[in-house]
């Protein structure tokens, strides 16, 4: 399987399943699910190569397991990362003592004032380990890793969720829980 094609499909799926389904006039239900047949038909109509076999391959082999099928594989959705409002029915989980957030120098001044905000997404994204946070921050430049006192936040009543592909999500991280 050509890696470039696979990556292109993954990026396109992120676009239509997380941010802009209207790009191909796709309907997502309130839980973020798209009908697989409709998705394939509308992708193909818009000039993108997609069929059931390719879609299966991308879902199965995606480096971060970004997408998931429902049980009978008639529906598909992104497991996290949305900017549009969807109800993922995420499970609330108690975090370990520390979680990590990868960012870049440019954002630090603002983060020191406002804490970590969701920005354009539905949640603040946190990682279980530093290595993952380094990759996340590295998307934007030289990564800076912030350590989040997650357990303390949890004890103070903040909620944490774990997405199906193991990304930690929360609504906000106030400055006092961040070690810079
Ligand atoms: C920053 C990818 C200024 C924040 C990754 C980040 C992740 C602030 C950026 C997932 C701020 C938002 C999410 C504040 C936060 N002032 N900047 N108060 N609070 N920021 O992309 O965490 O490959 O929405 O540090 O792997 O970078 O798409 O979030 O730099 O899991 O599956 O604002 O996206 O996953 O950027 O990444 P993002 P993120 P996928």
C-alpha cells in the first residue's frame, strides 16, 4: 500500500470527520458518526480515491488509530480531535499523577496567563508520556513540554476523559496545575 496515498486519505478523513464535513456535503450525526457508504460515495464524487478496502486499511493501520467503525462497520467517526461539536460519550477516567502537553515557545506567554485552553478544538489534549507530547509539540517547531499535575486537578474536581485511541482530554488546565 502506498504510504503517501494512505496519509492523504487519513488527512482527508480528519478534515471531513473532525472539522468540515460540508466540504463533501457529508452528514455526521450528533455523535460524530458518518455513514460509510455515503462517505465513500461522496469522496469518490469529489475526485478522491476511496473504496471499502482502502478505508478498512486506513482505519486499521492509522498511526494513531484516529478513526473507528461501529460494530457492523456501517458507520465511521474520528475518535477525538474535533472542532465541530459532537457528543462522543467519552468515558471519565482518573488520570495518573502527571500528564504532558507539547507546545512551542511562541505560545508560552499566553499559556502562562490563561492556562491551557481548547483553542479551536473541543478539548485540551494531553499525553500520557513525554515522548508523545514531544511529537505533538514538534508539529509546530521545537517542542516544549509542560507537565500537568493531573491528579491534583482531578482531586480538585476537574474531569478527565480518555478517547478510544488513548488521548487524554480535559476542558481547561488552569495555570496553577502547570509546571513550566
Ligand atoms: C496551544 C494532533 C496560546 C497549544 C496531536 C497548542 C494532538 C495555547 C495549540 C491533537 C493556549 C492548539 C491536538 C493559550 C493552548 N494560549 N496557545 N492559552 N492554550 N495553546 O492542534 O494539543 O494528529 O488544537 O499548546 O497529536 O497541539 O490531529 O492542539 O499548541 O493529539 O490526530 O494551542 O492533534 O492529533 O493546537 O494537538 P491544537 P494540540 P492528530
